C-alpha cells in the first residue's frame, strides 16, 4: 500500500494537523456496530474516551470545541520539553488523551475505504477502523514535536440553526511562510460534536487515502487491506521502538 502525501505543503504542517486529525477522528473507533459508508457512528462512547472529553466538552458548540482542544494540545507541547525533543510515548499519550475522543473514526474510515466499506462485514469494519486509526497516529505523531512558533487563526463560524453537520475553518500561520487553511468537517452526535474529515490546503484527508485503499481492495479484497494496514503499523512500531 502506497502512503499518500500532499507534496505541496510543508511537512510539519501535514504532520501536525494530521496528528491532531487522527486523534480527533478516533473517538468512535471501537464502536460495536459500525455504520454504513458515510453514516453516523454508533452512539456508545468508546472505552476510555468519555472521561477525556467530559460533559462540558460534549455541550460545546463545534467551533469552540475545536479551538479549545487545539489550544490545549498546543499549549502542552509548548511547555513539554520531552515532546519537543521527540518522545513518541508522550506524544502518542497526548493524542490519545486529549484528541482521540473528539473524532468519529468509524465514519472517517468508511469514507476513506469507499465502496469497499459496504463489502466488509461488521468485524472487518471494526478492524479497518482500528488499523486506520493506529496508522494515522503512528505515522504523524512525530509532527507534533515539530511545533514551535506557529499560530492557529480560527475563522468566523457560520452554520444554519439546528444544523447537524458543519465546517469549522482555520488557518495555520508561521513566520516567513504562507498560511495554510485547515477545515474540520463535523457532525452532531449524542456525545457532542465529532470530526469526521479534515481538509489541509483544500485537500481532504479521507479522499487522500481513498485511491490507495480502493486499489488494495480491488487487488486483495477487504482482508488484504486489513493485512496491509496491520503490516504497516507493525513496521512503524518497530521503527519507532528502535529509535527510543
């Protein structure tokens, strides 16, 4: 399976944003009944995720939620020398604790897998969601340690009253470089607002993976895609363990 990259963007931006996206999206990654492609995730809270979000965050408007979580995570990075030096255990722990509960990773995976999702059994859908979540966190968590003096500018939020799906728009800025737009697509669930896709510089994260996932399903079936993701995750784990 080839790993997609957006070559037009600075790597630190892709890494930081997708690391945040990976976390935000994973809140529903262990839902018991995976939905059809593009549908809302199971309403049950994921193990370990409810406590991280808290009742106050469940009631937050979507724009305030993204801003609060982003600022909290980046503030921790600014103050934590271990994370800045590349301590992967602390980085992954930060993502899992602060970010993961705020994403609908089942829906995110369904959109990334595309037509192959409908061919998958509930057990295969569960495996796909878990492996895709792990892939994103392991692949991009190193980018969080690259954060230094960048700032996030959140754009005025616009949505129809009672809307169940919205877009929260922002820009990442750094000295002597063009700003990069970051758009969070979110849905309203019984557990609060959840992110199900992130667009970086106009490029959707789930769409970026769809071609390579679709090719893998056509060649090797759903089980082949699961194996490919699992193999990649083992390689990443071994590589990161060797660097510690």
